[in-house]
């Protein structure tokens, strides 16, 4: 029996007095087939120009890096796009059959709209990941599959004037021109922002590796 440990790792930079959106993560299910849950919560003070029914709308992009020890199935994601609206752009080729030692990390972007829930704006998603087969090791009876926190970007637009709205009130890492959404031929101006990690949970269990 080999123990495969899934780990959620966060990299956070917080300035004194900064108000940051909170990013929570959770890995659910057992065995080789898991689900990653992400939820991003913005205090309304960070988006003063965004009001329900107003002229400004905002969207969030999560840049995920799926480690070599796991993969996302493009065909499964396409079904989820059609049936539940999961909006994912896969930037790399995915070999569904390759073991971990013959694989590389996979860069994906997940696009999400913001919804007002209570006194905060929220965005989030759930997507399936699958654990790859790992090589036999004489030095250890377990392997670790590490999922790092995604980079998060936001863009806002004034729908009346069809112009980018730069009204985000929190710390910004950088601005980049990236795809507006999955499959879009148009580039949009995204602001990559700082986030604060809150609770994270994951499950671990014994998995037999058959080679």
C-alpha cells in the first residue's frame, strides 16, 4: 500500500493595513479522483463601483498550475462547461495516460463571474483532478502531490461606455493582457491581485499502485 498525500500550499504577501480578498480551498473525495474547491470573497469596500444592476461588471480569472502528479481531463471539462458552465482554458497538451515521471505541470485558467452574497462579492468553482500513476520508490512508501494556490486576477468593465473600469481598491501585483474568457480571440486588461488564504482542507488515504 502506498500513501499519496495531497497538499494545498499557499503563497501570500500581506502589507500592513491592506484589506485583501480571502481565498479558501478544499480537496474532496478519495482515491485517484478528487475535486478541488476554490472560493474567493471580496469585501464590498474593495469594489466600490460594483453594485447590483449597475453599469460596471467584474470577472475573475484563477491561474492554476496542476502538478505533474495530477491532470485534468479536457473531455470531462468540456462536459462540465456545457452542463454546469465551468469556464476553463487549458494552455498545455494533456496526456491522459502518462505516469507522473513522464509528465509536466499543466497551466489552466478558470474564469468566474462575481455574485453578491450577503455583504460580500464571491467567485468560485469546483473542478475534478485525477492523480497519475507514480513510479516505485525504494526510499519512501508515500508520495506527495502538491497543489499551490492559484494566481488571481480581476477585470472590470463599464458596460455603458464599453471601457475598462479601474476601480479595484486592493493591492495589485501586476497588469497583463490576457484572454477575456475561454476561447476568446480578444485580449483584456487583467489586474493580478493579492489574496489572503483562509481555511484549507484535504483528505489523504492509502492507494494501491498497480504497474
